[in-house]
């Protein structure tokens, strides 16, 4: 709409409104405008296919110029996400308990901030230096894995090593994650910096995705978590043929049907050892011709009988082999085994009576 006004001296002013409309069949180009079209108007082309092709060409041109920075940031975040926070939270400390994962995450985040601040320090970082730093960060993967693998006895035990490796992971993450983003746009023309940021973000997301998948693989390699990871620390493997320390229950042949609960762990362990030795000796000496052995062991059912048998066994030691009169080897061995079994059985009975009296 256009307003036309004419005026003259002594005459009336006339205003006319004229509306101009475009023809309905006017030719309007069908163009898809994007960010790179605004930045570089010369690549604007009509049609969706032409726009897609021009976008690929511009991105390929940028990728050839900044591919070292793209690889650097992708490797950096792949290593970081493969270890943090999944594997870091699997590191166990029996001294710090549940605070260990919290302190490790705090260490990583604080170190990451320090790394980002160091990235702002003026220094002429080259492409080779950035790629070398991102590649060397892969050495932290086996080191941190050894801090929690195997779960029963980690190869690298203790809290100090875990905190040192976590701090190194955080500082290098801040450097390798910030420097490529800062330096890549300077390697292209001003009209392609917007596309450069687009490509760097793509590399960043690829690194995050790959690192997350690798983290799941590492977690599967570690296996299920232990129900009680801290029975004692540092880990001491159990001795072979070590009896259980849970005490004697009702299923034990000596304990009886009611079960025995000891007042102290040492008494329980000693009782179990003595009972096991007694049963083993009795089984080894139980033969059809050893009727004397069976007759001397069976009546031991009360403390009085136990002490009587102990006294008779001690007297038998003195008369078993007189001085100057050799005894048969087989009978002497059976008598010695009988006396040893009697002594062990009497000690076991005394311990059992002591434990039951304390209950």
C-alpha cells in the first residue's frame, strides 16, 4: 500500500491509497536455507538434492582440514567414557568404604577443571602433540582396570594408585577435550567455522558412544560383584584344607543333634581341628584285629571316664615297650595311635564341655 499526497497553495490536499499485490503465478525459487548458506551464499542452490550435496561437499572439505582434531577429541572421550564413571565406581577400598567412589569422582571432576584451565595457557600445540596425548591416554585403561581386577584380589591394591590414575585421567581429559575444540576453527576460513563446529561435535558424540560401549565390555569382563568384598584387606588367600570358622553345627559327628555354639572363635577353631584329627586317626586305626583299640575308645562318653582312660593310656606308655625288650612294630604303632587318639579325644571333650558351660 502506497500513500500519495499532493498539496498546493490555497487548494485542498488529496490522498490516494494504492495497493500493490504480486501476481499469483510469480516465479519464487524453492531454496532450502541453512546455516552454511547464510555464511556462504554462493553455495546456495535450488532443490533438496542440491542442498544436500552442497552440505556434504562443505563438510568433506572441512573434515580434510581438521581430521587430526576430530580424531583427537574422539579418542579422548572414548577413553574417558570407557573408564568413568563405570569402572571407577568398581574400585573397592575397605578403608574408605562407600566413600571411595565418591572421592574418585570428585578427584576426576576437579582434575578435569584443572585440565581445562591449563588448556587456556598460551602454547603452540601441534597436531602431532595432540594426537600423541590422546593416544597415550589409552595406557590408563589397563592401569585402572588392574585396580579392580580381579575382584577377589586386585593386581594394583591400595587407594593411592587409584587416585593418581584418576587425577591423570581427569587432567588429560580436560586438555584433550578442550584444545581440539579451540584450535580446529582456526584451520579453516571464516565462512566454514560454523561447519567446523558441527563436525567437531559429531566427533565428540562418536567418541562418547564408542566409549560407553567399551565400558559395558569392561564391566562384563570384571564379572559379578562380590557380596562381601572386604573380609580383610589387603587380601590373604585361605590356606589349603583350612576348616570352616563358622563353628560346629548339628551335622558334625561329634557335636550331636543339638549343635554347639562356642563363646570364642579360637575355641571353636581348636575344637574343630582336634575333632577332625581324632576322627582321622580313629578311621586309620580301626581294623578287625584291633579290638583293644575299639574297646578303649567306645566307653568315653563322660568326662570322668575320659580322664580315667587318659590315665590308663599314660600308664600304658610306660609298660608298652620295656627297656631292652623290643616290641612288635605293628602292635607298638597301633598302641601309639590309640594313645594319641585318646589324648585328642579327651582334649576335644574338654573343649566341648567348656563351650557348653559358657553358653
